[in-house]
C-alpha cells in the first residue's frame, strides 16, 4: 500500500511558480509584501482516526487549532488568520448543542492567546471531521524550512517526547499507567502546546526545523531527505518525563519516544557555534531544549545508545495508510 507521502508525491506535487515554497514542508510560502511572506498550512482531524468519538469537545477545539499552530511554529511564522471546515453529525447539532459550545470555547481560548482570527470556513453534515487552514506572517526570506540542515549542525529537540503516545497506549489498553503517571502524560495528548514563540526566536539561529507530529524519527527523516544529509542520534539525550524514563525498558515506551507522534515539539538543526544562544533561549522560555545528535554528509540515520553502540530500530513513525 502507498504511504500518504507517496500519494502526495505521485498525484499532487506540481510546480508552483507563483509560490516561494509549495508542497513538502510544514507550510507553503507565498509572497505578500516587501518585508513579509505568508505561511499557509492545513490539517484535518477525523473521528476514530485522530481522536475518539467521545473526546472532550473543549480539548478537541484546542487541539484542532494547536496542531496548525505547530506548523506555524516550525516555519518561524506569527499565526494571524484561520479558516474552519467542520463536518458535524446531526446529533451534535440537534440534540447536544453543548458539544458545539464547548468546542467553540476550546478553539477560541487558544485562538485568543495567539490573536488568531477566524475569518471563514464551511459547515456540513456527516461523520465528525475538523479541517483548519492557518495563515501566518514570517519575515521575508527568513522562514525556517526542512531543507536547510548542513553537515556539522547540532540536532535539537524542544520539550519532552513520548508522553502523548504513552497516554494513547494507556487509553488503548496497551499499557496501564497509574493515575499520577496519566496526569503527566494525558495533557500532552489532549492539550498540546505549540512552540510558537520558540519558532520565531529560532529565526537566525536554526538552519532547519520541523514539528514532531508523526514521530521523531519520521520527522527528522524529512529534514535529512530534504537537506540531502545524514545524522547520528544519541537516544539517551532525548529529554523525556519521569514517567517515560520509568517505562523505557519496555519496547512500547521506546516506540512512543522515537516514533509515537503527537508530540508537537520542534526538532531543529543549528550550527555548533549557536549552542550558548540556544541554551540562553531555553532559560528565557523556561523550555527544555536538548542537543540530541549531529548532522553529517551522506544519507541515513544512525542511532546510538549510551555506550556509543549502534541501535537497530525499524519503526519510523505514524502514516495514515501504513500504520
């Protein structure tokens, strides 16, 4: 079966001479003014594919916008406007108007935080489906992209990885977390924090960036492929919560850390000389920024354990058609 990326490449990737950047990154880029480019992205959340049918509507409204804000963060863009296409089952409209009220509150609370205006969209009837397009502004020719990694760059990750995937594994009864452990992991799944300010601060610091939505290895792999470089990753340096640390002896937890997805952290590469500035940025934002590897010439990704031994790991990350 074809992957989602195979489908995009085969059927929908075409030249875009009027755009600065078309398909293949966290957002497209189009010219806007003499000093500003527009970054545009879209994401769709589908019931039983991306969320459970009984998901809390407030949290769902938050997450639907947050995953789009994360794309803006990966480009270093300031989010400005959004559109919302909402497909609703009739029972949510005719019987349970409280669902829409809660969804609205989750969406607009986060939109207000980042001063994002909802400027249009579409509403239809059918299985629950949430599609959001987001538009942001980025300084002319300064957007972060996936294709800028250079041999010698350090590889960085923001925040902690794996909590969202571990929480999902608990909900799917693949692992049992104690209440205190679930309290740490579940917010990462239900109420992710898009690293919008970090993305903007990485302009002129980072050479490349991507948001970690499909899993670290998959998304770092996009940087390597687009930049035509290789990388070495030191797995023990990937920052994670005490809950993840507790379960890392289990293959399932390793999968969550490396390939689980739904993290919405930023993975970026930067010259080694920028290390002090990035650590200072980490302090200013009160956000862990961890140096986890190195970009090199060639192709492929080498994983190393704490003793410097190579790790064989087959999984890459989430794919809608292969997962």
